[in-house]
C-alpha cells in the first residue's frame, strides 16, 4: 500500500477513479476538498468504500444535508445545475482529507438511500433533511420531524417556500449603500 | 411524663427481614418498563431539551433526546439577509462562545473573495477566540460541578471568568454577543489597557486552575460518580461525528487548530489534550486541561502581537463570487463548519451550518443505553452541549 501524504487529495481522486470509474462524475478538487457526484443507487457502496478502504478511512461523519439549486444563477442560464441534491461531507482524521458527495435526486419524487447503516450519525441529519427538503431516505427507521411541529406544512428550506415577512417587503430594501442616493434612507 | 412508646415509634420491623431477603433474592421478581420524561424544563439540560427515557427498575433501557424547542431556522433566515447581518445572527447559535461562531463565516467569505487578512487582525482574532474558549470551558466546569452536587466550583469559575469577560467587554462592548469580526479583519482596534487586562485574566486562571482541578478531579465523590460512567467508544464517536472535548475524552486526538491550522494557530506552542477512557471523568478532565492550553495561546499571541492595519482590502459591498466552500473551525464544543454556496449575490444562496452539539448529542441514545438512572445527569452534563447550538 502506498504511503499517503497528509492532505494528499489527488490520491483520493485516483483511487476513486480506478475503483468507481465511470459511476462517479465531476471528480474535482475544490478549495482542497474532493467533490464527487454520485447517483443515488451507488451511494451506499461509495460511502462504505470511503469509510473502510485502507489508506482512505473517511470514518468521521461531518454532516448530511440538502441543497435546492432550482433558483441558482440567472433564469435564462444555459447549463442549469441539477435542481435538488443531497449533500454529504466526510472527513478522514488519519490522513486529513475531505470529500464532499453530491447526490442528485429527482425533484418530483425525491428518494435517496439512507446511509445510517454505514454512519449511524446520519440518522438525525436525514430526519432533518427530510423535513426541510422533503427528501425520503429509503431504509431510515423513523423519518418523523426533528425540529418542526408535526402539523407543520411545507418544506422550509426549499426555495419555493417564502418567508412571510419577505413576501410583504422584498429584500433588500433601499437601505444599501449604492441605493441610498436614490432616497432609500 | 412518660413517653408513649407506641406513639414515638415502634421499632419492630413491619416485615420480617428474612421475608424481605427472600423476596429480593427471589428469581421471580418481576419488573415493568416505564417511560420517564425528563424536561423540556430541567436544570440539567441547560435549556429546553427533553429526554424520553424508558427505564426498567434502575436501568435505562432506551433514551431518546427530543430537540427542536429552540429551533429558529437560521439556515433559512440567512438566505434572506446579507453577510453583515449574518455575523450577528450566527453568534447567537452557541451563546456561550459567540465570537467563535462568527469566525467560520468570515473564513468562508475570505476564501471565496480572496481577501488577505492583516497579521494584526489575525492575532487579535486568536486572542479573542481563545479567551472566549476559556469562558466557555469555565462555564461548563461550573455547571458540571453543580450538577454533581458541588456548588463551590461555580463561584470560583465565575470569579475567574469576570476578568476575562471585562477584557472582552473593553474591546467589543459586549459580554456574550460580540459582533466583532468583519470580512477582512476586525471591527476596530482594541483600546489601551486591553492587553494588560487580558493577560491579568488568563494568568489568574492559569495560576489557580490546578487548585480548581483538584477540587473536583481529586474529590472521591466526584470520582465515584464519573469514572467508568457513560463510556463513549472511539469508533462510535467517529461514526456519529462527535468532536471537541467529548471526542478527545475518548482517545481521539484531533483538533482542527492542529490538523488544519487556520488563522495563525500554527505559530503557537500548545498541546492537544486527550484521554483514553471515554467516560465522564475523562471528558471533564480534557475540558479543564484545555483551559490551560488556551491561556498559553493567549499569552503567546499577545507577546507576539504585530502592529499594523486591522482590516484588509475589502470592497464596499460584500458580495462573494459564485462558488462553494466548506470551512471548519475548532469551536469550544467541537467542530463548527459552514458550507457556503454563493451565486454571486450579497446574500448566501445556501449556508449549511454544521454545529458541534448537534452531532455530539445525537450519540446520547447509544451512550445512555444500559446506564443507571442515577448516572443520567452526570452523563448529560458531561456532554457539554448548548441548546442553541443543537437547534440553530
């Protein structure tokens, strides 16, 4: 087994490239962290590999959440990002490495396999992501609300969910420096 | 007047002791599970936190933490505010370490906007972060003692806190929510007398800490209530993403300040404290020893404090270019991480806040299972969590 230098993120990219090959998209290094896009059906296999593979040992579970990218960038942009994804971050304490996993899910029927059998810490994170984004985690024992009351309607972190105060008055008001001249104060 | 023997107390046992011994040792003793609700208003929970405990006699069969009583929805609120406003929002997550919460947001912005922070501002940040860490740790030193029935540590800890608190107040005007960091530096330079006051505070703590440590760690009752109680295994800690003093009490010696130094932490001489057993005693011991390390950093930073500007070159409107970045820092309670997605606007497109207490508390059901009811308070107290940090 080759000796891995601390923080050698290029090594992780090579390992993933050879073991998962075409099943991963966009293996790019972003601010020193490896960014990976993986389809939902390969997710459990990938995180298990990352956790157990000698030389990688991404065994520290940092967080799991979601991102609604449907309002990202200008409306007429050519290459729109995938509208809804699950975002997972893992850390390797042994080799000081980070990996960020993006899992695109279908916004009409968002389902993603649960990784709680690999990382038990994901239990709460998946519940939170479920109530905030409406993403179902297949294999999760209990997806009841963690923060919100049981009768709460809507998925608050989706971009389609507007804050009531912002519906009345759009943000920003005219209190910004460059708009002050227009009499906004 | 003769004492009425019958009224004063008949000392003959109601039940025959031999009979009782027979019942107690009897194999057919049936117990029944019952659900015990702890909280949401309970002094041992430092806020509104509920624990649904299933107990069988004296043993906890299951314990489910119920959170969300303080949920304020920061991740949604920040999407409708610009970066200047977010500084003051996030400092209210973990209210015991306000200035530490401000840091990752600014590191995110400085990374995306490629702002260079002047040396003086970086050193100044370190001084304040570590002073806040001492405040936080002393608070938990006090509360853990109080939860185990010792009220004296509270008075000592609060006396020591006051000098450090005063120094921070001189510089920032606040005692809890400082709002002192700005993208590119700090709000203003510190007033005359700040360094003297800060040094006075930390030196006092350093001089007296051994004595305080003895007060609890050297106490027989304290030892009996904490040693081998609530053991958290190392692998479980990794698996749940437990960090901070709790992870270090389980034999994990990672510390973001050492592993991936941010600001100027690589220039200071300090040790990462860790202990191997993973019980309440070790978690507490790590917490107390970390105070000394922080005090050492404050001393060194003030000693080496460079002069110069306190703000880098920053555009008038803080507007991060499109991009994504994850920044993590060592908060007093563990790893605090901000995942910032910017689409080039003045407000974040999405800001995922990964707070230490959230992951740390999620491991509680695992740790509490099989423990005695009487140990529950000691275990809860040794997990050093702040409710605002869990609920966000």
